[in-house]
């Protein structure tokens, strides 16, 4: 999870994605440039959205394999 409110650049985000990890990040640059919400990770704008994403992941309502593979494929191009 990357809840930063200011970030100049984030290798951490791309490194996690390249490792096939699901990234949940705040809606700031550069995260929103790397993450396609619901396809290669998740972007949240308000704390309530973060809670909903985590609940959906914990309840198995999200295809984590598909998102992990999408994140890895995207990050390897960078």
C-alpha cells in the first residue's frame, strides 16, 4: 500500500508491480500514471475507497491473479 500524499517518483510502485504484487495507492502522480484502476492495481481517493478495496480483496471478490499478471506485464515495459 502506498498512501503518500506527495511523491516525486516511485520506483517502489513499479518494483512491486514487476514482482506481481497488487498495489493500492493514493490518487497522486506518479501512481495514477502507473496504475490502471482495477486492472493493474488500485487507486483510492478517499479513505472509504481504500476500505472498500481491502474488504473486496479479503472477501475474494477480486481476481487477484488477473490483476497481478496485468501489473507485472505493465511494469516490465518500464
